[in-house]
DNA sequence: GTCTATATGGCGATAGAC
DNA sequence: GTCTATCGCCATATAGAC
C-alpha cells in the first residue's frame, strides 16, 4: 500500500464530505454517511481525520478554493467590466442545488466554529473584493458613472446570486434566480448607458 | 382546564418551534428541544401534534404569514415606489440571525416535503409579486424607465435581501448586508434619475 | 391533557485486533 | 491503514397510567 492508495482514500473522504455538506449541511451529515459515500470504513476515516469537524474543515476549505477559482475563471477573461460581470452572473449553474458555500451560513454549528466559518468568510470576501476591483476598473474606463460605489455594487452582485439561489429553491424552479440576475443586469446596464 | 390553557400550550409549542427552526433548522431541531423551550411535556406535544413534521408545518405557516404581513406594513405605506421599496429594504432587521424563511431553503427535509415547502414558496411568491406591483406602479407614474421589467427587478430586490443575509452571516457582521442594500438602492435611483 | 416508561435506531467516537 | 466491537447518548416516537 503505497502513497497512492492513501491519497485516494483521503481524497474520496474529502470529496464525499463536500457533496454531503452541499446537500444536507453539517448538522445533517453523519460520519457514517460520509464513510458510505467514500466507500471507506469507520476505522479508516478516524485514522485520517480526528473527527467530523476536522473532515468538514478540509472539505469546506477545498470547496472555497474551488469556488473562488471558478469565479476567477469567469472574471479574469476578456471584455469590458460589465461583460465580465455578466458572464460571471450568467455562468451555467446547478441553481436548484444552491451554493455550496452559501448553504453553510445556515448551519449553526459551522457558524459557531471559527475553523469552519473562516473558509466561508474568506471565499465570499475574495469574490466580493474581485468584483469590486472590476467595477472600479469600469469606473476608471468611464463605463460606470463616477458616483457608483464599487464595494457596495460588488456586494449587491454577490447578494443577487446568493439570494437567487434561495428564491429558486423556495420556488422549486430556476426562474426566480434567472429573473433576479436579469433584473440586476438590467439595472447595471441602465446606469452605464 | 379550559380552552385558555389549551391554546396557550399549543401557542408555546408553535412559537418555540418557530424560534428553533430559525436558529437551527429542521434537521437540527429535535422534539425534545422544542418541549424544553415550550415548557411542555413529551405527552403534551404528541397529544396536540402528530409529530415533528406537523409541528414544523404549523410553525412555518405562521412564520410565512408574519413575514408577508411585515413586508406589507413597509410596502403599503405612503411615498413613491422607490421610497416604499427603500423603506422595506432598510427596515430594521436582525441581520445576523438571517431570514426565517430563507434559512429553510437550505434544509433538505423541508424542501423534500411539499407540506413544508409550500408555505415557504408562497411567502416569497407573495413578496415578489407585491414588489413587482409597486415597481409597475412606479413605471406608470414615470418614476422608472419604460424598459424596466417589474418582475425581474422585484426578484433582484428580494434576492439582494436574501443574499445580503448570507453574505453577512458568512462575514460575521452586518456590513455586507448593508452594502448590498446600498448598492441596489444606488442602482435603482440611478435608473430613475 | 399531561405524565412516565419503554423501544428502536442512529450519532459520534474510542479500543484494540489484524 | 483498515476492521470489528463496543460505548454512552440522543432522536423520534408509542403505550398506557393518571
């Protein structure tokens, strides 16, 4: 049993935990369910991780990194500030599954544990900062009016996404998400015109 | 033991469930915790409600009614369309506690049970429709440009609130919520000018 | 209507064999 | 590294006395 199998078991544990946290949250995810999803035994899991919290920490950090990287993919490409933001907003998403990070803010045990909340805070902090940079750039280029607040506008953009997920899940269909994005894009284009 | 005590026990059970669902969600709320919070015994709870799901149903329906009524309070008052929407957005909120309804969309058991999800869907449906009415009104009065889509804009407004809660909880402070609202209000005023 | 007793099963973890 | 056994506790009721 070389390093390969070791890494693969840990990887399966982390990825299974990511999926379960996404679907059922921290409170709703049991070590047993993780083991079943990862096809790993009880002993195996507790050998690699001290417990549920430590495994969740690894999974949340991984998800945070993936999320910010995905955002960077859309935001770093070519185009005007508006085009890049719209591309990010309209990216293909599994709307009804919700946001893997945003979902965790509903979990009291995650919010109460600094080690679990920190990666969530960091992911959203990075994305909001990146959006604010792009909007500030758009201002410099005369694309947005001088009076536009980049930080506040960036928060609104991020909030529309997170809120769009919430409204869509409540409705049981994608529409509210798409509508909210459409409404925001329209407003953004309105002030740019 | 007349009707008074009976009603009071049921009331305490419902209200305690509302609080616990808000704080810990459906999965994280146990009948035992509800009984403790309501100062009601095991037998008492199961006498009035068939089980956790039925009690949750009553609590969610109550919360939905309270939420739509509160929204109506802000939205029905005097002022222009923009003023009424801004008043609704800026209403005093316990930001870090999140939205009692929005929170439930993260709960897989709530989403999976039509009886539990329906009141959530209805509450958001009502609020979005009411916002769309007001925006349509503002269009008729020349307050908003003719090109503005009331339904999409309403979805964006509702999404900013829900997303603002998520961002604020992630950050552990109110700021992102306030910023998102500020960003949206600025955009709304921008297109109205 | 409310109480206590009881039941089944899952949670989250530890222990020690292999 | 992984397995099985075991643990104490809680979840979600049900049963029947009072």
